[in-house]
C-alpha cells in the first residue's frame, strides 16, 4: 500500500461551548412532518400568509392556503390551514395539523369516504404515474400508459393469440388501438417523459383482470 493518505476514524475533539456555538450558527435542521411546520418554513406575504395555486384573499392573515385545481377564495379569516388535493379539501386551525391523522382514521371508518383513503386519483408506479380523470360504470378515462400520445414518442408492442408480434411507434397527437385479450407492452424510446391518455371501454374495467407476462420492476 502507498501509505500517502489519512483515514478519517470519525473521532472529534471539541468543547461543549464550541459545538453549541457552531450548532447555533450552522444547524438548520427541521423535521417537516406536519402542515404547521410547512407553514413555518415557507415564504410569507405581507399578511403572513403562505399561498400557492389559485388563491384570492381579502383580510386574510397568518394562514396556509395551498390550492390545486379550484380557485380558493377567503374573506376575513385568520390562522387557518386550507389544503386542496384532487381527493379532498382540508380546512383546519393552525396548530391542529397533527390531528389530520385522526381525520384520516375517521375517513377510513366511514364506508362513504373509505375509498379516497385507499384509491387516489393520482397513482405512482415504478415507471411513473397516472391520474384518473373520470370513471363511470362502463368506461374509465385516465392519464397513464395508453393510447393517445400527448407528449413524446411511444413504442407499442402488440402480440396476437397466434404469437404474431408487431411494433408501432406512436408520436404526439397520434393514437393506437389495443384489442381485447391482446398481449401488449409500452416502451418510452425517447429521452423526454412520455405522456399518454388512455380510454378503457368494456364490461369490466377494474385493474384486477390484468395479467403480467413479464415485469422488469418485479412486482407481484
């Protein structure tokens, strides 16, 4: 061995006074584990409000307002947390953020609201995510792996019941149709994220009728 190097053994020597002074100057650690702590770390306007999204406020102070799709309008309120997600809108008093976990428990126990705690409009997968835009009894529309390309280029691999294999490249504003019971696979051959709109039509459109013949992500 060359021997012209030093090894950091992880042992340090300092006085208590010195280390406390250094912590005070340089330590910025914060466990952002609640909406209250989110409010504390974000920039505020002249009325001490934190606002994101489409927010219209009058005489509103010391509040956290996080919008998503809707316009959130507030008048004459203080010390509130208003958080809009695709699934639910939460309105809480500042300082009560830790109780949101209790709210989730109540939602899970109610048959009418249990579904939103189990199935979210946006679902994340190893390959990316999809957002369900609308769902009815005999059709489902979601932004996910198939079949109208919004952005990028898709490589679609189809295989019929006789084993005939076909590869199709689908570009922006183009579409491809996958017949029932056809083995199919989607590949993003490009360098930019692939965005696609899928429309499912049929008597049964739940996810539990999917059969994976191969899975690079090793899902069960």
